[in-house]
C-alpha cells in the first residue's frame, strides 16, 4: 500500500534535499531574533546546557515521531492520522496542524514582509545618519501604514507560492538546496565581521559565559519551550515532509542532523548579532526591536555597515522563506489529498486564503489596532493561539500517538527502513515519547494558558 502511494506522490530525490528542506523548516525568524537573546538573558552557557538537554529529551524524539508518522502514512498531516488510526478521533490531531499552519503563516508572512522592506531600505542606504529614535519612528510608522506592509506581505506570499506550486522535488527541494547553503554562507560572513569589531568580546560573554544565577525557573521554562518550538514541531510541517521521504532514507539520522543544524544556526545568529551590538555600546533587546531598530543603528556605525546591513536583512528574508514554504505545503497537501484538488489550484487557494488573513494581521498594527480580543490585536491573537494552544496540543498528541497508539513494534518497523535499529536506543525513544515529552509539553501548555506560573 505504501509503495503504491509513494509511486503516486512526489518525493525528495536526495538525502541532502531532505535535510535542507527539513532544516529550512526549522530555521526561521525565531532563531535569529529570539534564541540568541534569551540565551544571554538567562545565563549564556548555563541556559545553553539546559536547552541542549531539552532538545535531546524532547525536541529530537518528537521530530523523529513526526517524520515517522509522515513516512509511514504517505499522507498529509490530516490524512496521516486518518490512515494510521482509521475510524478514531486521532484525525483531529491533524486538523490542529492544518489550523496552526494557516494561523502561523498569516502573521509570519507579515513579519517576513517587513524583512523585505528592510532589504530595500538597506540597499537604498536608508539607515544612514538616522538616530536611534529616528530608527524607532521609522519602524513604527512603517508597520502602522495601511499600504506598504500589506504590499510587502503579499510579495513574500507570492515568493512562497512560486516555490510551492512547482512541486516537492522541483520546487521545495530544489530551492531549499540553494537557500540553505546561501543562509549559512551569509551568517558566517556576518559572524566574521561581528567578532572582528573592537569590543566584540562583551557580546560573546553575554552569549556564552555560564552564569547559573541568571538561570531562573522562567529561564528553564523558556529553554523547554524554545527547544520544542524552534524545531517547527506540532504544526504538521515535519509530518508532511516525512511523507515525501524515501524509505531508503535513515530518518533517525535525518532528525539528528536537522536538530544540530537548527541549533548551530541559532548560535551563529547570536555570534553575528551580539558582538556587534555590544561593540557599539547599544543595549540589546528581543524581537522586532532588536532586528528592525537596534541592528540598523549598529550597521550605520559599523565600518562596511552598508554591505552588512544588506546581507543581514537578506539573511532574515531567506530564513523566513525556508520556513514559509514548509508551512504553506502543509495546507496545500491537505487541499490536494483530502479535497482532491490539483497542486496549482491548491497552492493558489491556500495562498489567497492565508494572505487575506495576513492582511488583517498587518492592519491590526495600525488602522485596526483599536479592535482587540482579550486585550490582543488580531496579529497577537493568532500568535498566542498558535504558540500556546495549537502547537503544544499538536506536539502532546503526536507524542502520545507514537508512544501509546503506534507503539514499539510499529515504530521499530518504520525506523528499520534504511537503517538498523539499536534496541536500547529504541527503548529510550519509546520511553521519552511515552512519558517525558508529554509531561514536559503539558507543562509548557499549562504555563502558556496561565494555569500555573512556573516562573
């Protein structure tokens, strides 16, 4: 049955293509503007040690679970659970993934549009001679505009659509194999420039000096949450990509390689950003403030800053694009296989639908910012629902599905394809997805809902 499905579906053509696509899905905006900052705030190497532990205990097992579900079912995220557990409510776990993909790409496309605008600003030397206050005013005026951010968001969605519409092998894989090496080259060049600045050592200390006094309960929880969310778990992307992986591929090794790539790129982003920030005595911040206000101020003071500002915002756009194509493919695969629509129409339909929702996200920063629900504008509401409800629930149920429904025997059969299975490692994996990952994700879920304040 799986062989028939495989012959009828597009598949990744090479091991490098699988790794590039899956790593591209995991590497996104959060690697560049969130991970380096929270690493420094919560004790540098102390935080990093805890984070890597959570990656090994939770991130890697859940990623391997998602890839296994996808390859075993040869289906989209909804169809995967429907095929593997026919007639059961498990299929609704797949719907959580589809819903999360729609919501996330709606607001993600808005922020990615900002990065394109800043590529243009960098090329036209728009940061020159501006003070920090002027940088902030420029950013606020831009995101509150009812026109420009929407146009850039639509441009980014068209770029994403143009890749996905071509297909898995000729579109997603082909461009991932180009974009991921490009991303790595850009980030290494930025790192080399950053660490050679006078005063850069303070930024490296911020990132890597172990300070366990800063590793609070809230820091440990941040490490746990970021270990899960950084790898794009719970939103159906890896289940969908897993369904395109050939049976000769060792998905255990693939999961490990993708996890390492994601973590290394996040660390490189920190090395590229914080030595430069500290070299010019600027207080680091997190999120959009770091990327769109602080860093342009750094670049305009840096020797060669014109060139490096272009490179950085190009890096940001590439990172966003490698993630967005994986998220869009979740919805496209669902439309194709569950609604029996052709790829071209499915891609256009998904892009238009998500773009319309994204327009409201963008406008909620400006003309619609007075309209809120639970104190959140539309952009922040979608962000909160996806991050605090859909992704944790998706990851929780995926762990339970693999650990308790599929079980050891079926997982051993799947993991044995393209590899030999080490019995004790399989036992550890099953234990983690049965007990450790669900418990840890439940903690993140309850904390996100405000049921408990673990900080």
